[in-house]
C-alpha cells in the first residue's frame, strides 16, 4: 500500500494596519503632558503587539499608516521603535513586512520616509516603490505596494513561490463608502479587476479603518483604534456591517482558515441613543438628556461620548441646563451634545413655509422610498447615488454638493 501523504504544514500570517501613532484629539493631557488620545492610540498598538507575540504566527504584515503624520512626534517614533523591537525579540524567526500608507508618505521625494528607520530592526519595509520580499524557509513571496504617487505597480505573483501574498495600502475602486474616499484620499487607487485577488493566496489591504472583505481572500483589516477624521462614522460603519470593533486578522495560507481577532479599544466610544426634542419644553429636554446619560452602561466617566438631539429649536437649545452639560464634559474624556434644528423640506408647490429642496434632497427622498430587492443595502444605495450626483455636478462645472448620507448617525 502507498504510504499516506504527510500532513500539510501550517502557514499562518497576521495582518493589521492603520496604527496612526501620534494621532491627537481633544485637549486632555496625561500626567506626563502627552495628549490623552495619542497615549490611547499608543496603548492600542502595544496591546496588538502583545496579541501577535502570543499568537506566534509565521509572518506579520503591517498595511501602512504606521504614523498619523509624515513627520511624527518624537514620542510616537520612540514608541513605534520600542514596540516593533519587542515584536522582533518575541518572534525572532518571524518575518515582519511593513508597507507605507498615505499618512507615512511625503509628497516631496527629498523629504524621505521615517519608516526606513525600522530596517535597522531587520524589518522589511517598502516605502518608495513596490518591492517583493522572499522568505524561502516558508515558501512565501510578499509583494508590498506602498501608497505613492505615480505609475501603479504591476500586481503579478511570482509563479515560483509556493505562496504569494499581496500587501497593499490604497483604495480598491468602488469598494469604500463615498464619504471615506472623499475625506482621506489615497494616492493608490486600484480597480478590482487589476487587483486580481484570485491570483494570490492572500491580499492584505490597508487604508480603510473598518474590517471588510473585498474578495474571499482579500481583506481590509481596519485600524487598531478610532483615528479617522470622522470617528463616529467609523462606529456607524462597524454597526451596520456587524463588525465587532477593531482588531487584527489571522490567515492560514495552507488551509484558508480565516479569523478576525477583536481587540478592545483603549478607550470606549459611546454613541448614546439619539433623542427627539420635537414638541418638548426646555425642562423636558433636560430630563431626556439626563436620562440618556444616566442610561450609559458603566457611566460616562473617562469615555468619549456623543448624544444627538434632533428637532431642537435654537431658543430651546439656548436655555438648556448648561451647568449639567459642563458636568458631563468634566466626567467624560469628551462629551459632545450634537444638537440639530428642525428642518422643513417642501418637495412640491410654491407657497407655504419651508425651503426649496436641493437636487440631493430629491435624490435621497426617491431612493429612500424606492422598493428594493431584499439583498440591496438601502444606505449603501443612497450613498452611491449621492456620490454619482456629486461627480456629475462637478463634471459640468456646478458647485459641489454637500453629501452626508448617514454615517453621522442621522441616516
């Protein structure tokens, strides 16, 4: 009888991205004088390194935006160097590959990239052009494509390698929400067909801050903390996609097994259930706000908190209990009362109160009322329709319209 084939050897990688070390937000400082959110983001990265060392993968991929700025602060550089040194010491036989993101990449060639520093640790870094790194002991070739201006790299695997991995920071055309694309544009934009995910054993993507599958073997890992220009938008996107927050990806190239490992954020973001002030007195609105705050599980202390109050007239907002609001701001790291005035939109007729609807209002109204197939996401459809409208108006020279189809929580 022929002998049984030997069992396949596991080949596991870990993929995470968008650290944004040096990110600053709000005005609170640590006792050491560091911006509190900068310290939070650094702590999230440290927790990710702890998890990776515990997992002991065969390969580690970092999908870009290690830093929030091209010229990061000294504390951010030191923290990155120390944590990556700890990773190399904890996993001395595990290759680490980093690709530059748009936040890491200077637009002037003579400026140079801070990421070259990590080559001193034995880390493989692609920052000025696409590079292919070979790890023959694992039979793996990694093509690392940084987010740089100019000609797009040729995304072709090596036919001699047992496993081919593409590590890329950029946008896959049509795959990201319109408001994300407009707010933080990547230099590298790849059509899905050109990505050619089927030719690769795995495609590790960076830039989009929410965990997302693009193809069966192509994923954005998301960021390690809430560091975008619209953190509430991140929270909203995670909620509608059913994503359990931030984390990292574990992928077995041999078996195709895939796991997203959630990582608890260093500081919770709490989006309290919105309330409506329509027809309420000042005292009643104050009571609703207090009830919403008191209903926060575990309290609001040291958290980042938002409460939307819709249909709030200006004269009611002016007379709210501002002493209580100041107390909420003292207790939380950041408390944002997002007040929105009533709006009357007249879709037809020429008389009566209200404002004339914009074309964007009409498109939104039509798409919200249209009968859809069961597998079509209405919010994504509205966002896509408004994006096309904005592009069309820009093409004919019209003034661009403001589009905010829902990630702020109003959708």
